[in-house]
C-alpha cells in the first residue's frame, strides 16, 4: 500500500513538476526577504542618516504590508494565468527592491521600498500555498512541507550573502563612539525586529557615510532574478499571459482540476463542460455554497476561525521567539556573552529548516492530524521545560532547537488539514495565511511591550501562554472538525468528488485525472 502511495505521489509530481518547482523557487524569494533586514539594519541606518529609533520603524512597514499582501493575494488566484502573473510581478518587484535599496538615502524612500516588498511577499505567501493545495489536494502535505523548507533555505542564504559586506565599526566616519562589539550586540538585538530595548541607545548621524552593504543587496537581486524568469517560462509553456486567456487551452487554467469539469450543481452538460459559469475558489460566496440547498453548519465557519487562530499563535510564537530570544539570553539570569547569544536565532531557524526537511518523508506515512498533534504537544512540552530550566544555558540551546523542530510542521500541516476537511474549496488557505501573518505581527509587539515593562522572564511565560492557547484551540478544532465531518456525511449526495469515486471514475487526491474521460461515463454519474 505504501508503495502504491509513493507511486501515486511520484506520478503527480511528474505531471506537475514545473509548477511545483516554480512555486518552491518563489518561496525561496520569500525567504530571502524574510531575513535580510535584520543584519543590514545598522548599515541602512547610516545610509539614510537616521536615528536608531527611526530606522527600526521600517520593520513595521514591511510587516504590515506583508499582512495586507496576504489578505489581497487570494484575489489573484481566480485562474492560473492571474496567479502566475501576480507571482511574476511580485518576484520581479523583490529583485527591483533589492536593487534600489542602496539608492534610498532617505528614510521615507526606504520605508516605501520595504512596504512594496512586504506587499509582494504577502501575495507570494498566499498564492503559492493556495496553488499547491489546488494541484495536490489530499497529497498536498508533502509538497507544502517542501515549500516551507525553501523559506528557511532563503532565510539562511540571505544573512550569509550580507555578512561579508556589513560594517564592523560605525559606518559614519568621524564618529568612533561605537566599537565592533557594541555594533554586533545592536545588530543581534535589531535582528528581532523590536524597538523597545534600543530607546536608550544613541548613535550619531552626522558625518561621511562609509558602507559596502550595497553590494549585498545587488547580489541578492541577481540571486533572485532567475525566479521571475522561471515563472515567465512556465507562463509561456501554459500559454497564459493574461487573466483573460482562453481557459480551454490548458486543463490547469481554471480553479481546481475537478472544478473545471463540475458545475455548481455537480452535473455535466453534453460537451463535458460546466453548465454554469465557473466561479473562483477564493470567492467567499462560492465557498459558502456547500451542497445544493443545504444550509451551512456553524462548524464550517468554526474551522476557518479556529484554524486561523491556531496559526495566529504558532506563527506568533515563531516571530516573538526569533525577535526576543537574543534579548532574553543577554539579560539576567542568563547573562550570555553577546556573540554566544547571537547563535540562538541561527539555531532556531536552522531547526525549523531541518524540521520541515525531515517532515517531507514523514508526510508520506502520517496524516496531517497526527503530525499536528505531535507538533502541538512537542511545542507545549518544550516551552514548559524552558520555563522549568530557565537558568540553564545548555537547555536554552537544546530547547531552542527542539522548539524549532516541533513548530516547523504546524503551518504546512494546518493548511493541508483544514483544506482536507473543507473539501479543498480554497477559502481556508487565504484565511489561514492571513491569520498567520497577523499573529506574527501583533504578538511580536505584545511580547516586546511585556518584556520592556515586566523583565526578561516574561518572554518564556508569554510563549507558554501562547502555546497553551494554541493547543486548546487545536483541541477544539479537532472536535469541530468531527462535527463537520458528520454533517457532510449525512448529506444525500455528499460531494461531487465522492460521487465520482462511487461511480468508478479514476481520481487522484480528490481531483479528476482525465476530465476528457468523464463525458463517456456521464450516464453512470447522473441520477
């Protein structure tokens, strides 16, 4: 049985390899943008000749517009042509932003450039996740794990590119008040995207600017340039260069493979096409049309809300941990040296990357709900042990590694799990991605404020509270999902996919493999 499953997944990948590799490369661009700002922020401060408090506001600019981009990204997923066009523009924008950042000598210009990059990142996040879910459906867990692995890969590559070009001393000539050690300390603190613990740090802005960070951004622009080129090649292969392209040219140029064939009533006309105008999977009205004349249960909306809240807290933990673990480590009772504490963020991101890589083979054998349960329990246990051994330097590194390994699988598994429960209507992905972005943005601000007012110990306590809330909501989501499953099974005709399978039409992951075979068997499908 496992051999057959592997064969099916391999066959799916062979049929969609160019789409899949393109979406993976797009998420590599996303990872580049995630991690470049923290290490380079001090050089950008010198470039714009702004204060430390002013330059940290660009973090908020990028993060806020990333949330906006995630929200509007679903509107570009109506067809394959729209999706690829939006991805091509977004990835090209990222390269352009990298190229023009060295030319932004005013803080407002830099904030605008980063806001544009954040918008592009949000669009990439939503569309890439949604398109992979559409293609692979019940088998999407494996490919979503690989997708999110490329985020970590990009996040690891970006600082490595920037590091040789970072200033070791104050990059404003004539001011030697900050030595290399203090700059490294500030850089590690600012890598966490918080502004609360730098309010008492003052760096002069007057003088001649001397920094080589421009070369890092130009190298990253060139590194990212093959990604939009790959998307354009895919667009040429699919013959889709606009949202108004002919939908009959390619099977994938629609919503989902099966939705291309089935109308809103689940029936086919004589030509094998839809008997009503196709609707977008991201159209919320279409998503709310469950069945023919059956009303929507509360569980339908509950799954969206609870799934979003789970990712709100899990991504909030990721954002706040990467943002403040350094500040926690250099404060009492840890009092780690600045250089040693700086490795914690690297260890955490490396663990997330390894966790997602190792989860790819696990996804062959385990359902998303099992991986989610193990991950949620692992996060709770790790955060609890970090609290218990809060004075142990060794366990801080061990716990950071374990937390990264466990929390890495929650995002992709939650996307696959909720879409599976909701029969791959596509709405859940947009909601979950937006909720995750909101959690990463808001919980960082909350944790930073609490640490500033209550001390460093509140960092682990906040993480434990967020973890418990996320785990509680996950348990509630499980019971709501069971209720929703009972409701859908009680419907007279269930879903179009189930009707296809009941009538012997070959399906793969809930999608029709050969839509042109369906008209021949129409008589066996229609009641």
